């Protein structure tokens, strides 16, 4: 019995850890998209107002962005109220609406950041400012629709959102327009909507020889929501553009695919031999709302796979990321001659917004040419690339070597992260040496315990070694940063 009980406890611990870590979804992440209204009692026990007679949200689901800086499709919130006179219908006493607002609670995978007309709020709950409608003093039974509110969610988030429409209301003397009795704040209506991932990505080949098939593999989730009744056929569109920007092929792809493969036969003669010309083809994946992935893939001349240059290296002396957003960042791109000994003529470099998973979004720098400078060893070439990362998030640099025969290498890629503008500038060692001082103090205590403390051997040695190990653990990150280890 003790073994079974232990296994049960262990299983519950593992299950709990999976839920907390996101390994298993919470059962509450499915939205109930049927709106509900509540009748609120006022003076003399009569109903004075009711909530929305339809859904508060304008859609049962919304597609969110795949990048940290992108926004979801707009979420429209429509407050509607039903007013009663007293006792029913027209009369000397009517319903009175003082103010209304809404509260949204989020469940699922966040963070949940709400864009409220340019103001941002992050957290599991969002409460709108109160709205004070003018002229909301009807004297008879009627529906009144207030001005809709529009919010957007920033970044990738999935799960559900629950909304409560609140109002502060009461009775009104319709002849004198004087509020007689105000009720407490009441929930007028509730609704829920699903937040669906708008993630879509494409796996492209490192290179394709002209005359060969180019295989593109698509993984995609939700392309559109049911806003406005789900107008449109849905699905994804994959586009392929040649090195001159001419669209060569498009494919319609259904929602919910993983590794779905399409192919295009690159015609012989597609490669441009003109020195310095571009031989990179562009791939774009669109859902019904926005572009979710764009990336270049390389086309090479037929029969030259064995002589294209090796991919370059991308380095910097700025220290370790994250780098301050909004600052100027400089990178060194270094390439080697091709296997036949042809020197390099230049490099092509792109910088794109990305995600922690490495998806490629909008360009900060797109397919830009940099002339190659000869290195001192006679076999390497380099260029300096400088740009400004405009905001906090992930970026990917893609760099390609091109030799004097215009043979391009495959892309080298480097992902990095930026943080708040106030973080330490690139290359600046940390100024907080607290852990270093604490570690040194612990080592001193270890020696004192070992040499002087009245603790029998070998316990004094064991305690001293534990203190030294803990000190090294605390000191290591600071030492590694300071000495560049």
C-alpha cells in the first residue's frame, strides 16, 4: 500500500508540474462562446436593465500574432442594454445608466498584453476605463447600443478570454431627469472567446540547383477567425518569388498542417552570372490577416554545388546579449574563398524580426550587398555590418558569401535578443560584484572552519568543500562575464 500511495503522490506531482510548465493544457482553456445576460432588480423589485441580447464579443474566436511585437486582429466589444420603465413600459419613472465598463480575464499561454487605444496593460485581467454615456435615460422598453470598444492583443498568446460587462444604474424621474435611486454595480452580461495561434512557418532548402525541384515545407495553425461569420475561404497562401521579385508560384494550404510539402522546378537558366547580382529567391507565407513568415533561399548554377563558397561566420565584440534596443549594433562577417580558390567579391546580409522559436518576420535590413575587404591571410574576406535594432525582442541575421564568379554560399544565421534601452551597453562588464564578494567571503569561512573550528575530521573537510563549491557556483557567472569565458 505504501508503494502504491507513493506512486500516486509521485504521479500527481508530475502531472502538476506538466500543467504548470505548460506541458499539459488546463481544462479551462476552452471558451464557452455563448453570451449570457443577467436581469438586475431595482426599486420595488422590478427589473430595470438587462445585458446584451447577443454576444458581447463580435466573434467566438480571434487569431493572435506570432511575433512578440505583432498584434492580433481587432477585438470588438459591443455593450448593449435593455431598459425598463416603471412598472412596465412608459411611466413617470425610467431606467438610468450612470456608467459602464468591462473586465476581461485571460486563461492559457501568455503573456497577455492588451492594447487599449495605444495604452498597454499586461496581466491576467484587464479592466477598461468607465464610460459615461450621454442621453441614456429612456422612458420605455428599448435596446440601447453603446459605442463599441476595440482592443488588440500584442504578441503570441493562446487560450480563452472571459468578459464581464458591468454597469452602474438606477431609477430616474423622467419628468425632472433626477436620479432617484442608484443600485450597486451589476454584471449585465458575460461572454467568452477563444484565442487561436496565428503561427505559420516554412522550412526552405539551403540551396537548390537550377533544373532541380525546390521543396518547401509548411507548418501552420489558424489562418483566420470567425469574425463577421468567418467570411472568406480560410487557409494559407504560400508565395514564391524569383531573384528579380517576380512571383513564380502560389499555393493554397489548409489550416492545421505540419510539414506539408510543395515543390517548384527551378528552370535551367534561372541563375544570374552577372557579378554582384542577386540569386536569392524569396518565400512568403500569409494567413488571412498578415504575413507570418518570409525567408530567402539560394539558387545556384547547375553543376556548381561542389565549388560554392563556405558560409561565412558572424561575430561581434559587443559581449553577450541581450543588447539595448534602439542602440547601434555592429557585426563582423568573415568568409573564405571557394574550393577552387576564387576570392570573394562581397556578402549579402539580411536582418529580421524573429521569435524564440526562430520564425522569421519583417525585415530590418533586406538582402543588402556589402563589398568584401581582403583579410591579411590572403584567403579570407570580411565586411562590417551596422544597424539599429528598433525594439525589444528576437532578431536573426542571415549572411551569405559571394565569390567573383557570382557563386553564392548558403546562409549563415545568428539569432540574438535585445532588452530595455537602460541595460548595460554592449561590451560593458557588470558593475554588481555582490556575488563575487559573497563567494570570496564563503571561501574564507571554509578555510577558518577547516583549520580552526572544533569539528571532528573528516566533517570539517566536508563542510569546507561544500562552502567552496557553493562559492564557486555563486561567483562563476560574474567571473565568466568579466574574463569573457
